[in-house]
C-alpha cells in the first residue's frame, strides 16, 4: 500500500520528498532523480514517484544553464506527467503547476522565439488550476510571479501580481494551519 508508513516504498519516498524541500545543489537534484527513477521502475502502478520525478526534472530544467539541455529535461518531465495522467490519483492542480514550470524552463532557451507561446501556455495551465481551486497556494504564487515577470503588453501587471501574492499568502497560511502538528 502506498500509504503504509512501515513499507520500504513509503520510507524511500518520504526521505526523498523531504530532500526536495531543502535541496540547493544540482548534484542533489540528480541524486533524488536517480532514486525516484529506481522507485518508479519498481512501483510501476504508483503515480507518486512519477509526479515527483516530473517535479525534479522540471526543477532541473528550470535551473539548467546549458540551453541545449533544457528541452531534454522538459521532455522527461512531460513523459513522467503522461504516466501520472495514465495512473491517476494526483490532484490536477499539482500537475498543472509542473506543466507551467516546464513552460517557464523552455522559455529560457529562446525568449524571443518562445516568449509569447510559452508564457501563454504557462498562464493557461495556472488559470485552469485557479478555476479548479482558487485557494491553491502554489497556483496563486505562480500566478503572482507570472504577472510580475511578463511585460505589460502581454498582460503583466504589478497590480495583478500583488493581488495573487496576497491570495497566495493567505492560502499558504490556511494550508499550514490545517496540517497536523
């Protein structure tokens, strides 16, 4: 069972998910990705390893300095998300956050050529998540960043950014208060 806290699967997943909250180096991200890849190969019927793989891959893509490698990491993340979709069981808004992250990473490869398309796709994913759950803190935080960073000509706005930032802060506080201590 995926939630049996005594199982080796749960222990490895918990250990690596906690690492994701504290990881700073790319080498650590690679290490967690390798572990999650092994878990995903063994636990083929579980979506959680694929979800976290997608998250790690998109994070690596976003932090990648070699522009030739960003799309590779984005592609790997999208493949993992396809498996998540196939297996089900992950909240749609969480998947949409990763889909937006992938678009922001891909944008770095060619701001001029991909700027509008990648930005619109990312915004679309985030707005879809917002319509599904307007209290989702990660969706709100990313919408705030989106509107802060895109030019005014394509919808950027400090007012919108602050609006979503305020909502994100409140949503994070609510989420934090609802967690067991």
